[in-house]
C-alpha cells in the first residue's frame, strides 16, 4: 500500500500501472454508483485501497453483512475503479481530484472514463458522451454515440475531466438519460452497453434490467394501493 496525503484527504492504495481508470459517484439517478457496483460484481474486482478524509460524512457501507469504507478503489486486469457511496463534499472535490490525477500520473494510466446523467423529458438515445480532448472525442464518435455539444458536467466526474485534461490524460464522460433524480438501473444498463464497446468487455447488464423491473413493479403496486384507498376513504379536504 502507498499512502499519499493531500490537504483535505489521503489516498491509500496499491499501485496499478497502465490501466484505464473509471470513476463512479452518486450523482442524479445514481448512475455511477449503480454501474460501479455492477462492475465490482461482474468483473470480480479486488479492493486495492480507499480514499479517506475527515470531511467525509459519518458513514459505513454494508456489503454482504460487512462494513466497508464508503470510498473504495478496486482493480482487475487493466482496469481501476474509484467508487464512492456518497456525494463528494464540495470542499473536498478539488483536492481529491488532484490526488486521483496524481495517482494516475504516477501509474501511467491510459485514460479516465467517468459516469454522469442528463435529465430529459423523454428518453430517446439512452446514453450520450463528452470528452476532454480531440483524441477522446474521436473515439466516442466511432461508437456512434451522441455527443453533448454544450452544458455543464457537475460533481467529481466533471472536475476529473478538466484536471486530467491539464495533465494530458485523455478522458471521457458517459451520460445516462434519466427522467427523474431517483435511482435508475435501466439507465445505468444503457451506459453499460457503451462501456462494453469502449473496454472490449462483456459486462452483463441484465441484473440492472431485473432491478429496474422490480422497482417499476413496486411503484405500480404502490400507485394501485394509493388509488384504491382514494376510492374508499373520505377526502382529506373540502
């Protein structure tokens, strides 16, 4: 383990050279977080470290009954994943981003891919992309992926794109289309399909589809229950 301390946080991790770095943190729709957990399971990723800070919320994450660190670093052959289970505080994001990019420089990381979301009235493309260099943008174009021409990229994923750009590290962001801020496993599955093309992997997105169907069924049952109560109960106001 190598421990590197910064002003607001410290990174404790094994070194993994020449890898593609992925980042998943819970923005709207929890796309990065949902997809990150899928990658851990499907690729049998090994936990190689974590990021720690006194500014993090008081939180532990339970995984198969065991408490684990809320911001972990995983690795498998040729891939490293930085995975957070909480929204990164703004006063930590800049310093932490520099730390992650420093880690990438030290390990000669090939590129970084982040995950985020865009809110739409109705889903059409499923996923879209943006990049921090002409090289990365050209790569996305070869995937026939719609490119976002304008806008802002919030959270850790946006900051990572700009900081890695300054260091000459190619970076891209994959956006899922969502219609609400709530967890959307189906949208995360759309991004998974694009990621498979980028990495040459065969990550199975079916668990996310099943999870989405379960959520949708529970919402339908809730709506029917509420509707049924409305038909039998007196109104709450006149």
